[in-house]
C-alpha cells in the first residue's frame, strides 16, 4: 500500500515539473517584452504640429500688371510706374509701401488716363491719403455705387473714381475725349471688378 502511494506521489511530482517547464518555455523573456514595446511605439502615428503659415509683408507682394485688365475699358495697357503719375486727383499722395501705376491707352498712342494702386501697411496712413485724394476731387464729386470701404467718383477734365479697401487705395482716372466718352457708371463698374481681383491679395 505504501508503495502505491509513493508511486502516485512521484507521478504527481513529475507531472507538476513538466507543466512548470512548459509554462516557463511559453512565457516571453524580459528582453522580448522590451523589444515588443519599442516596436509598438515606433509604429504609432506621430502627432506633428500644423505648419505655421509664413507671414508676407504687403510691401513684398508683387502687383501683377495683368490684374488691371485695361481691355475691360476698351483700352490697352501702356507704360508702368512704381510711383504715381503727376495728375491732379493724386496730388499730395505718398506712394505707400507698395505701388503700381499703369497708363491707359486708346488707338495705340493717345493716353486716356491711369490706373494707380497704392498699398499701405498703416491704416492711419491709408485713411489720411484717402482724405487727401477726396479733397482733390470733391469739387467735382458725382454720385456712384459704393466700392470697398470708401469711394468717391468725380468728373471734370479727368473723370474717374478713387476708393479704399483693406490696405489699398486705388485710383482710376480717365481722360475726357469727345470721340470716346464713357459714362462715369462704366468706370465705377470697372473699379468694382478691379477691387474684387485685388481683395484676395490684400484683404487679410
């Protein structure tokens, strides 16, 4: 009887030993666990911050002469200046931080006027320059549709419109010619279209 019990104990001991060995063999080592953690972290998506948009000074923006589109007035573009032309509606104005003026020409030779685009970083300077331009033409003021934030239309030896919007002051000055007279409303319509083309660049 004692013999049977002893044999049973031996069998249990052998079975326990074999089970312990099998569990130990299946369990990962510390090195394996650390490797798995490292691989999981490497595979995880990396949260990178959004790129910060680069700020561009208004004075550094190139004004494309093609934005003027003189053909909308039935004219062609002539010479270009980086300072405003010497015409009375623009008397006393500074050139701002950025500027483009383009001559308007009819029949390939006769100058019909100018489109002038002034850019001001300072809103105070813009307001001041619009007041100067308005004062120049106020004696000849004509009623017109609104353009941008402020606008004034006029008609005399030159007729046209001056408006301000965002950082812009824009002048469209058109010469009076008996052979080719345009109603002031046509010039205002052109100025409104020009304003829409300029807004994406300078309204921010």
